[in-house]
């Protein structure tokens, strides 16, 4: 799985470098598949590639036969690319988001940073003994705080933490992150065991009920950590019609994001004895993304986000090697 994460991460980097307005979404898919097969011997993908740009990202499993990555990229688009190669039946499942022009607008950067903050917060807290549902709430909290900072949501005069608590109680997090935080991964992309006999049952709460597991983290588990923030018209309409939720929403500001799409970041994380290790080595900080899109070297000389716990590896002569990349 380290290998599949390495080759898939490097393929994501190549796609980021090549992406330009005026391309088709399926060209990004093709570039990814070419790189993982040519340079990694991965004949198959772990799942159908999702190359969702601009409003396409509102469709969480875009890329299927009815929506086959067929949109033309526009200059204002954020790309949300969920692609992972398979090697000897072992899966990877990685999502990168970035502006197709290679430059973030202020709003794009703010939404991206909120999702990145959610990913960092979860990876910081993930260790044996923690509840996956609690990790989902950690991600929702960071995203809601980011939306408050952007002026999309308001605290209604409360302290930020108290307001965020009430937003979560009123299920506002599920409006902007309507999927689960992640899933078990291994020989299958959505691996078995999420709701095995004797494990916690599925929640009935919005957002939480979308989680593919409610288990307590154990050493040796491999999970995806994939927070996201989306602007989906029917869900925004629901929030604006819900008395509990609409009091927190600044409707004029929110409505400007109709058609924006969304941002998701997804890494594959191995739970260790006292924490976790991130096997995905994609560019994540805003500066890393922009530097790579300008042609910068990757893997980097320095680790700009040690809090992501990325385990840096390379491959030489067909053998995986650990890289000494420090902050």
C-alpha cells in the first residue's frame, strides 16, 4: 500500500502540472492512468476516476457512465480529482483539489484551507482508542469555523466554540460535508469490516449516518481521511428553510457560491501504536500546490506540513526507499 500510494501521489503531481483551462476532465483521468501504468506498472485503477471540475464537484461520485468526466475546464474552476491506482490487488484512494489556473482566488484559498485544517486536525488526533464518529465531528467543526471566517456563516453573537457546538447539534455540518470522513481501505477500496458484528452501529444523524464505519480505531487499521466542503444547491436550500440552521447562515454570501462545486482532500492513513502514519505524499499546503503547478520539484526538499505525518518514500530500481525529508 505504500507503493500504490507513492505511484498514485506522483501521478497526481503530474496531473497538477499539466492541468490547464480548456482541457477536458477526461484528459486529466487519462494522464493519471498513463503515469501509474507507465511508471508504476499499475494496470488497473482501484475505482473509476473522479475528475470533477467546477460545479461537477457537487456530484460526490462523479465520473460514472452518466457523467463520464466530460466537462471542459474553465478558468474559474477548482479541480477535485479523486483517483487511485491498484497494484497486486492493493488499493489507494487519493483526492487532490487545486485551481486549474495555478492560482487561488481568495475564496478558493479560504475554502481549501478550511478543508486542510480539518484534515490536519483529524490526523493529529487519530490513534488507537478514538471513535471514528468523533473524528468526523472534528472535521466538521474545522470546516464550519472556516465558513464563519469567510462570512458565509455567523456565530449569532456567541463565542466561536459555543456557536460551532450548536451548529453541529443542529446538523449544519452535514450541509457542507454530506459524506462520511472516510473508510477502511486495503485489498478493496471500501474495505470490509466497517459495521462488522460486535462493532458500533451506524448513526441515524445527518452526516454521521454517511460514515462507512463507526468503529473505534485500532492499531494496524488503514483508513482514508477525506474531509470536504461542498456547495450543493438542494442542501443549501434545505439549510435556508430550516429554522435551526438558517439563523447561522448569511444567505447573500452563501448564494454567491452556487455553482462553485467543492473541495476535498483525501489521504490514506495507517493507525500505529500511538498515533498514525500518512502514506499519501501529495502536495497539500497552498504553497506546495502552487509550487508544483509552476513546475517545482516533488517530493520537496523540506516538509512544509509535518503535522500531516507524511511518510516520505521514493522508488529506485523497483525498490521502495525511505526519504529523509525534514521540516
